């Protein structure tokens, strides 16, 4: 795949070619066509160019300045659009990072409360509706394709289903700690990506 810088340079070169064709080649071809159609001899044309040399230089300079002004405007607009796209992408990345941060804090609170309430249950007690609500809420948010999420799910279900509350609470705490640590690392990576885009 062609790098983006090369694509941008190619687009700029193509634009320069089109502008130069419009401002230089086309007028020259039109002028030559008129001269040929009128049957002007080259010696007469040469005399005319010598006579009006200063005027032709002035017109050429004006034309060159106009092309350069149009080119500078094009480059400025391209640069402004690029900065705008980059800023929008940075803002989107930062917003996603904020959502992730709020989500990590919320799921951390839910897991903590779930482990606390589950570990207080006595053997043979019915599972409390609040515990089931928290378990369902947390499990629905896990991506079970990820190993740490699957470990957390297994630890939470073990805490509900078995009698070894203290041991299973420790396992669930460790699993939740591993999971939340990985999510914080992902958040940090998102923020670093947004920061690198900001300096691009």
C-alpha cells in the first residue's frame, strides 16, 4: 500500500500539472493557433516579441504570480483540512477514552459490590436478587472472547454456585483485578494514541 504522504504528494503534483496546463500550455497553444490561422510569418512574430518584450515579461510575471497565489491557497486549504480531520480524530479518541474510563470505574464498583455481597452469603442461602442483578450486569458487559474476561466470568459463577465463599472471593478478586488492570492499560494506550495523533 502506498504511504499517505506519497499519495498527498502525488495529488499535489497532479494539481500543479493541471494548473500549469491551464495557465501555460493552453494559452500558448491558443496563441500559436491564432498565429498559424492568421498566416503570420515567424520573422514578423520575432520582431513583435522584440518590440513588446517588456509587456510580455510583465504579463508572464503577472501570470506566474497568479499561479503561485492559487497554489499557495490550495496548499493552505489542504493543510487546514488535514488539521481539521486530525483534530476531529483526536477528539473522537479522547471521547472514547472518557467513556472507557467511566465504564471501568462503574464495572469495578459493580464487581466489588458483587464479591462483597456474595462472600457474606451463608451456606444454603438463596442467592440474593441484588447479587444476581450485579452478576448479570457485569457478565453482559464482558467480551468472553478475551481470556481475562472468561476468567472473571468463571470466578464470579464459582462464587455464586459453591460453598467455599472465602476462597472463591479471593479468586474472584484476583480475576477482577487482572481484568481491570488490562482495561486500564487499554485506556492508557487509547490516550497515548490520541496524544500521538495530536502531534501528527
